[in-house]
């Protein structure tokens, strides 16, 4: 049964106004205009000891001291900046899995778009010999897209961990519309407006944009964590079923009643999810 804190979380999310913003394409576009005029800070809290450098003009942070390297791609519908919840998760993963986590502060849409961003992240993975790519929400979908680009280049396979990933930015699966009715956070109009900004010149069904349309053949091990009170659950089910049909390794964790990106939320269920993430990264 969901914990008391997790049952209170939908109210907290609604009070923040997230559902209202995502329920309107116009409100989402207005918010993007505001954020591009006055960008939010992205620097990590000083307590996690992140080291800053640059990658092709992007700020790049490194957290942890382990020998093995992973790349974390933050969520936010490709229009919102990284926030303290992401940094907290990154620090915990680096510490508990004894790895170094690279966090690129990639340009947000419409400053840059899917094609160039995914190709650059793939270059970063190769340059730093990362063994894993992981992310939440939009970053989860980007992680899978990055692995597909690396595969197509003939690069070594990487492990991919996805938290509530945004896999299909067409949002055409009819189950998404049904799930959106009870999702207290996400909705289709705002998410679709963000997707239009992010896709650039690519069609929405290009695997750089919507990784669900890419092939799983030749990829490394996958992990996916999802809650059932998340409109993106529909696409997670599609990926789960495809992986099973094709015999591709996918560690799938589904938790009833959990919201979008529940492993980042201050709820007991997140502790279990974070242990699952750590174990996957330990290999």
C-alpha cells in the first residue's frame, strides 16, 4: 500500500501549479519565454563537492571519485533546468555505487534541439569512456536515444537506466490520454508544446526525439522505474513488452500508485527505488 507521504504528494504537486501549466500549450510556451529571458540557476549545492568544467561550451559537473563513469541527464521536459532533487540523487548514486557521475547542463529548448544535443551527449560518453547513461523523465528518454546513437556508431554498449522516461513525444497512444486524467503532475497539451520546441527540424517519431521508435537490437542492459499514476506509464509498458518479445534484457520496476519521477520525491518508496538504481549501476 502506498505510504502516507506518497498519498499526500499529489496535493503538494497540484498546489505547485504543475498540472495547470502542463494542461495548456499556451501556458507552457509562456513559461518557456519567461525562463529563457530569466534562466534559473543550475549550480549544484556546495555540499556535494561537484567539480565544474566545460564540454563544448556546456557547463559540465563531475560528482564522486570512483573509477567508473556514468552520465546523468536531468528531466524537465527539455525546457526546465536541473533542480536540487536531481543533484541530491546524483550525489547519492555517486557515493553508494562508488562511481563518478558526469552531469552536462545541456541547452534547453528552443535554444538547442534533439538532434545536436543527443549527438553531443554521445560524444561525451565516448570521450569519457562512460559505462552507463541514466536520467529521469525527458532525461530518461534522452538516455535511451544516446545509447542508440552509440550503437549506430559502433561504440561499446552502455547500460541505460530510466526513471519515468519520456519515450514517445508524439503522445498518440490512447492510454496516455486516459492516464493523464488521473496524473496530478503531467498533461498532454503542455508536454506536446515542449516536444515541438525540442524536436527542432526532426519529426516527432525520429529516435533522437522519441527513443521508443528506435531499435533495441545491439543495446546494453536496460533498467526502467515507473509508477502507475504517471501518464508516461503507457510508453513504459510498450517498451517492457517490446523488450520481452525481443528477448532484450530489461530490469523493469513498476510501483502501484506512484507519481512521475517518484524516486526523486521525499517519500519512503523513493528509498527502495534508489537502492535499485545503485544495484544496477554496480552491475
